[in-house]
C-alpha cells in the first residue's frame, strides 16, 4: 500500500541506564515537578504498569516548566463560548480558502491516494488541516512536555485526562526515541500539522510516505493520518455531512427545545419529518429509519438549521465542538468549489 501503520514498540533498553538519561535533562530552577508527592505517586504507578523506571520519569519531569498561560487559554473558551457568526469568519475567509486550494494542488497525489485507501474526500482532509494549523503554518510553540505536565498536575478540572495523555506522550517518546523536550505543539499538547494528541498519535498516525517513521510534522504522514483517523471512526464514503432544513415557525420553539447546546441527539428521520422538518431540496431522499441529529447555528440574522448526518459526528470525534465540525464542513465545501 506504500505505507505502514504506526506500531508501538517500547524501547525498554533505553531505560537500562537511568543516570545517563537523567544527565541529558536540565533542571528548571525553582520549578521541579519531580519533588511533588503527587507526581512521585503518579510516576510509581505508571512506571509499574508499563515497566518503566519511575526515576527516569521523574528525572525527565525535572525539565518541565509550569506554563500559567496554558491555564488561561484552557479556561478562556469556558468563559466566553462563541456564537457561530463570531466563530466562522476565522476559518471561512478568503485567505484560508485560497490557501486550501493551493495545499490541495501541491499535495494532489497524496490526497488522491488517501481517498483511494480510506475513502475520505480530499476537501475534508484539507479542511481539517486548514482549521487545525492553517495548512501547517501554525503548529504551536509550546513544548509538549510543559503543556501536558502543567495540565496534568496544575489543572484539576481535567487532570485525569491530561495525566493519561502525559503517559501516552512518554510511551510515544520511547516508541520513537526522540528527546522529551524537543516536540512543540498546541497549549493542550496536540502535535504536528494534523494536531494529534499523544494517544491519537500512537493509535492513528500512519507512515504514509514509507520512510520508516511516523512524523506528523511532515505533510504526507499528516494527510494519511487524518484520513485513517476518520476511517477508523466510521467515516461513510459518499454519505452526506450536513443538509440544510426549514423549520415551520409554529414548531420552531418545540424543535429548539430538543437541542443540547445546538445539537440534538440522533432521532429517526420519520420523527423530524412528523414535526414538519424538511430539506428545501425536494430531491433529497432519506430513509425513515435513518438516525439524524438536528443542528442549529447562530447567524447574525437568526438561527440556521441543518440535519447533521453520521459523518458530521465523525468530524466531531476529531474535535467535539459542533462549531468546529461545521467550520470544517463549510470550509471543505468552499475549497472544493474553488478547486
């Protein structure tokens, strides 16, 4: 197939001489995570589970720095959740659309191969990379070790999740043999052009250019990995993503009450139809038993409504925000039209 899947193999021989490993790690003055009791407890538990010397973990974390800015960025969306008409222009603009067309043209062969192998259309792959990192221009400037350590031990609201990702980062480091202080990424620890968290990197990243390593900072592996991720989360080739619908004024309030933060639970199409929901295109046919969600997006002139099909929820597996998934969908449509 011209690529090989990423297979995690722990290089335990790497840990044979912990003092040598520790010698490569510089301690951050006044900020030594290794001296904290909860970190020591975590290292002992994780090390025992994976067969890793806990002292190696602690020695590595001596170089991790607390990043207060990361905490601020993590809390910002909670304080000020955007509306669609505020969120969309950041991604649905001329610069990102034209750059997406250029990215498609430059990587046409890779995108066609990804579509052939995984069934994911080029415009969706391009749009995800466009939304995530502006086609590789903005991959993040935070050291991943700092981001994950800060969130694992100084962000109680999601500490359990980020401790898991920190563990996956250590395993990824050992899988690939790279220095823990080298990778840079987002403030949440996402890496590469495709912005995979460590767990996703280990499970869904692929060597798409066949060079024997998986490097998500390189375009070929990023393209193949996005496509493989969507396929593994049950992307349906050729199926719709969003279908615009009209809501009768007399039932709009009732239907809106079914929405949870703008997206309903899936319901059989017959139920939506019985409430008066219909696509404006009379040629659209949907089976009565098809489970579909109702999506609401706030335009400046009022709400817009769509049927959100299974592929929309697959995009939400990449990022659980309905606004994110909508931005990817509409950006993909614009790029394809321009292409």
